[in-house]
């Protein structure tokens, strides 16, 4: 990892803005975007240092705001449930190499003690100088989920909603829990959703058997997101729209999508993209420890997972068990299988999750005054060339 350079300029790039792609340069000072200059404005591109500014040639690549992954369990052999700095470093380093600059450490349904260990480790990690992709907090996926839709969650640890647990966790680690996934149809869930909303924590439905009316009540209470839409939730039926029908039609609810072609058929991805406004989609990986590694046997929350042809499934029962997806691959999938533009896909990979997490004032787009969380991708979006977090280069392909 390179140290922070006080002032640098990235030339010869196509910059992804809300309005579209523009050719030009970006100037970064002390980790913040100081200027975005379009080529047509007459900027002369230098080939060497100039006035104390370090010049970087982008070689015609695509400059994107850094990806924000709110649902990621691990990568490159490590899992956030390991609850250790070495594991966190491994995960954040790997995903930074794939364009992620901010992420939520996502848990699985596990014992109360194991969850508390992750919260403690994440709080300590966030107080340190995070060297790669930054943790913005923790996403608790469970344990307050439905026994009918456990997916790859360990059913032995499923619990009814426990407001006292959440109160303790928030008290011990204020600001660390950013998202909590639960089944809103369970007794006590609505009260917990109201509490989460008051505390600024994203309440998300997932691993749920909720009918349409349940989701409407939950949204009224403050539920604002659906995890890995279509997966581990009651599906769409024309007489009972179910969880999926509610998510597709309620503009209050952000919809996460795992765009790997395995979790969701491309046609269903297109349906979601056509149904939801572009500012209500969130691209995620749901990546597990196997991401970045080959086929083989892995562990997820104490359950054995077999990865074959990059598809992760539980050995017992065969349920999909997270993914081996990366954000750059998910980005490319959305471009190839939907009618969304590069700017729109950038929005669902960066700006939308930034807004959900309350980070939109400092990250999620390329604009003057924002933190320089940037990704330089190849023109085909097949690879990441460089990644910067807060203006500091944390990955370079060469």
C-alpha cells in the first residue's frame, strides 16, 4: 500500500458522473477531490510532475466512484466471523483489489457470543488506521430470521427478535451496527424495526416468509431495504404478491441484488431493474471466504459449503451459500444484462448504498469536496487497475 500523497492528478481517464461519462482529469488534495476537469475545458495533460503535483496517467481507463458493498461475508479465505484483524485485513485487501472502497462486515446467524465478538473486533478495527477498503460498520444478517427460509444460515441459532440484545449491542458499540436483517412477520419484529429506524440503523427484510401485508406494515414501521432480493424470501404470486411483490412495488424499499447469474436469472434482474427506480437498487456481492480462491470445501457459520464452478452451495441440502462474486464482476453483469447505463450502474454500486448508510456527503460519487474513494477500471470493466481510499492508493494492478 502506498502512503498518502498530498496532491496528485489523474489524467487521461473517462470519468463516470451522474450526467454520463466525460473525458478529463481529477485532482486530489489531502485525500479530497479538489477538481474535476473535462478535456473539452482545455486542460493540458502533463507527462511529469508539475508544481509539486504528482501526475498519474490513467491510460484511457474508466474512473468510477469506489464501490460500497453493504452485504459481504468474506473473501480470500477469511470470514468476518473470524473476528480478527488479520481476517479483516485479508477481506478488505482482497475486495479493494476488485474496486470496493467501503464495506459492511456482514455476520451470519450465529451464537450471541460469536456476534458480539464480531462487533467488538469491528469497533476496534474501525478505530485503527484501516489500510485497505474501509469498514463503515457491521451488517447483522440474522439471527432474527424465519425458520422457514434459513437459506445458508445455521438454523440452530435462529432467535425471535430480541430488543434487549440490540439495546446492549448499540450501547456497547454506538454507531457500529449499520444494518440488521430480520423476518418482519415474526412476533416483536415491528417494534424492533421502529427502534432501529429511530437509531438510524437500516432495517432490512430477508430470510423471511412475510406476505405482502406484512412488508407493508414493516415499511410503515421503518423497514427500508430487502437483502438479496428474490433469494430466501416468499416469492411473487399474482394473488399473494409476497415479499418479492412488495419489494418490487414499494418505492420506500431499497432492493439488494446479487448479479452473478446464479442467484437470480438475468430476466428477473431485468424485471427488478425495470420495476425499481435506479436510485432504489443496491448492488451487493454476498461474497464468502471462497471469493478469490478456487473450488473446494469451505465453512460458513459452522456449515460446510462446497464450491464448484465458482458456485457455493451447502453440502447438506444444496442451498446457495453466498457467492464468490466481486463488485467489478457484478458491475459488468449489470451492464451486459440490463439496459442500465454506466452512470446508472455506478449509482447502484456506490451512490445508493452511500445514501442508505448516511455517507452521501463524503463518498459515493465523483464530485469536488468528496473523499477520493476512486476506482480505475479497464474499458471493458473486466479488471480493476487501481483503487484509492481517501486519496491513498490501496491497490495497483502492476
